[in-house]
C-alpha cells in the first residue's frame, strides 16, 4: 500500500471534517429570512475565509456519506497491511 494513497485519504478526510465545521456554523445562523450571502459575510467568512462559491460547494457536498466511505477505505487498508 503506497503512502501517497494513505496521505490522500487523510487529506480528503480532513477536508470533509473542515466542511462539516463550516456547514454546522452556517446552519447555526441560517434562518428563512437571512440570505445565504449575509450568513457567509457575517458569520462564516470571519472564521473560515472561503469564497461564496466554496460555501455553495460545501453545502452541496454529502459530507457524512463521503466520510463513511473514506473510513471504510482506511479500515480495509489497515486490515490488509
């Protein structure tokens, strides 16, 4: 098992965990009467300096299912080594 594949899985996992934190912060402040751009500007951007496009990408990402896939891949690689 090459180290680079383990590293890329770790990088992907950390990215998804960071996405999860951003999404939780967004959902904490998002209400029906507040637009997404306002939530991004007032609450998300000061903590996580990301673009609006990145925020939209995060909101569309199936974080939990992707994390589950990565965890399964990492556990199968540990068993095989």
